[in-house]
C-alpha cells in the first residue's frame, strides 16, 4: 500500500462521559516521525494521542503554560500522577527506595499527608507506568512539559507495583532513560512516581469464536493465532494485508497495545493461553521504532513480558490488532462514544463529534459485529452536522460495537469509532437459600456486569436501602416463617442505576416448624452409631431433611433412594426414612 502522510491538525481531549463506563484504551506512544515508506508503522496511526492536564494542590485544572503544578491528569486513561520536585521533600525527584519501602514509606507518606487532597495514592502497575512513556523521544522518554523532574540517567529505573511472575523477589520497572520494561530484584534502590485512579489496566478477553479475541478493557480486537515469524517490514505488510473473520483493517500493534495483552501473573508464555492457545514464549514485533536507534524497533519477549529493542532485520512473531479511530486530517472525528467505553441499554448515549466544517447532514449508524461490511444499522438516516446527537440505546448487547458517522454529501470523509460495549445493567444475586429452609438468616452476594454498587429492599418495604458497594454482602437475620423476597437494583461506576421496574429479585420460604428426621436403611429401624457413620461416609452427604408440614411421611418420601429437598445447604439423598 502506498504510504499517505497526513498532517494531523487536532488531538482528542479527554471527556468525562456522564452515561458511559470507561475502559482504558492504551494511549498512543507519542511517535509521529516516519522511519519507513512501508505503510503500517506506528506514526501512520493517530488513535489515542497523549493528552495531559496540569493540576494544582487541590486538584483544580491549570492552563498548559502554568509554571507551578503538583499533579498531572492523563486525559486518555483518567489516571492522576504525582509530579516530582527538587526540594528535598517526599516528592523529591532524587529519592530512591527498595520496592517494599516504595510502598511502606513513600506511598504511605503521600497518603498520610493527604497529598493533593487525596489518600488513595499507590504504586502504578507496570502497564500504567509504561502508559506515560513517550516513544517519540529519549532521555527521558516522557513529556517533560508535564512530567518535569523525571530522571533520565542510564539507570533511571522507576518501580512498578507488579511482581515478576517467575521470581517473586523481583518486580517490574520502567527505564526512563530509553523506555524498556525490565524486572529487577526488589532490594534495589530505584525511583518512584505515585499514581491514583482506577487500577483497571488488566485485560478482559472475550473469544469471538471466529479466530479473533476482543479485550473489553482496551476496546481492541486481536488475531488469535499469530502470523508467523517475519522481519519488521514484512510484519507491517502482513498485518495491513490481512483479511480475517470478515475484517480487513488489521495493523501491527504499537508497543503499548502489545504490552496490554501481557499477563504479568504468567510466564513461559506471559499471556493467557486460554484465549491465545498457540502463543509462543518468544519475541513479537510492535510497530514502534526505537527513536534513538532507528534501525531498531521495540518488541516484547512473551516468555517473561519484557519490553526490549531489537534490529528490524531480525525475525520475530507477529500478532495483528484492530480497533480505535485513526484521526485523519479533514475527516470527522468521533469524541463520544470513546474506544473501550460501555453503554447501558435504555440509557442515553450522547454522540459527539468534530464537524471539521463540513456542510450538510450526516448519517449515524452502529454495528454490533465489529464494523463488518453489511452489519451497520442506521441510528439516524440524516441529522445536521452540528457535532451532537442524543440516542437512547436500544437493541442487543455486544462487546464489538462500532459507530460510524458519514457526511451524506461526501462519505469519503466518514469516520468509525470502536470497539465499545453495549450491555444490560442488571444486578445478579447469589447465595439464595434452598427453599424451603428452616434457617432464619441468609447471606446474599451481589454482582453483575459493570455493577459497582447496589440498593436492596425486602418483602413489602417501600424504600430501598442506602447505596452499598458490591464488596459488601446482604446479611439477613430473624426472618419469620413464610415467603421472603429480596429486590436489588445495581449501579455502574458513573452513577447510572438499574430501573426499579426491572429490579432483580429472589424468593424463598422459611419453615421452622417442619421436623427433621434421619434416613434409615429399613422402615421402622433407625440407623445409629457406626452404621450411620458408614452410610454418611458412603453418601458423602448430609442425610437430614424436613418433610413439608402436615404431609405424612409415607406420602412424602415413600421410596428408598428418592432425591428430596434440602433443609441445609447440602445435597440430600434419602435411602429410606422414618422418624427415629
């Protein structure tokens, strides 16, 4: 493919989407320089350009030219980072710590002093720390306009919170001399940078059943089987020419995208082989050139997860990726929904885009099949190109949604954005007692896709409880005899609630009057002592039951070997039964 170089006139700024749960697409690497005439290198794609905002000591936004700032917000990931100083304080850029002291001393002091008005500071994971590396520069490979005070010496390693899977005495660190990700012994003294925000840069894979795997967290779709071993130029061409599962927009991943599928809890290979069964514990190419040594490029060793640079003439494995919105000059640009966001069916999706001054109307359509040809369905056939359209989300759920907006008079300036998720916000309840039960208490666990908090009520209560995190169970006691029903509504991370009209409910019956009896081997002869113990061991189950009130035993359980209801949370088998 002939390479087309576009002047990119804009960057997409972070938007706090009021109705969407946000994923964490990897920020672009910052590499904008071209190193080859072969299309497909990192600089040919401008998907999630790095974007930062300076913050003061109270977390208020500052202009980009502010001379003094305390923290930096990454507008792509939403993470907030500590800014280093040169004043001898806990934030001083020259302070070094062992891995454990970085948490027990440095992070502990940030939190005890409520640094920046917050007390939830932590060490970043390896992927989070790598997310602020700028691969378009070197020494230090970071945007010093925002991250001033970053050490850039040859041994300028910064600790992550991530332990090395094959050796628990080591942890991952990122070099801010050139950008490599390597593990070192936790006893070494390295630099530290605090972070706060959702710790969610962990893959959530879905096998699409067609040779592709979607990561619900990053909004990226991956080739399930790798594309063989090739040199770097051939790897670029292979991915650009790949046609797989009805998709033709594959590309070689940049180094941050590729690192996002490393599983830091595994090694040999450092990837989840449930989703990538043929993965090699070997080297895989990224599209990102090593800026200070352009004959080299960045690759990942999937034996451990290490990020290294190597010469482009070497042979490495290839795994293609797709997803995100490539910003092309003169084309529409979708701001919302964003890549990796999630939207509740029945909720409001505020679709926004940059109009680029294009006159006339636009068509907005949605694909729930990853943007395959012929799968887009119109949301609105024609609406003014004014940059905004509100849509009440309908239809079925999917993790492979793609939105397309195209000018009606010039469809060549269309754009697509994805992947994102459409889901049904609905709490789930587990731990419901077996009915009937003689137990007057119950402990229920609440969960559900994207559900972070919930409210509940029981039986005829008119109002729901206060908001409760899903990490806290519902504990009920002193329940009376009769039927009891618990109703639950769930909430997602941005505050959207499940409708009360569609509340999740479970019911069960409490019956404390029913009598328990012991199963026996023969009618009229209750089993006792060693014989009873042997039977219990043989069945490996409790053999206690409650017959329904008023029902004769001979009618309820007439046949030896009958399976019957439980009065406790254990399987029960009746061999034969009479009251002892």
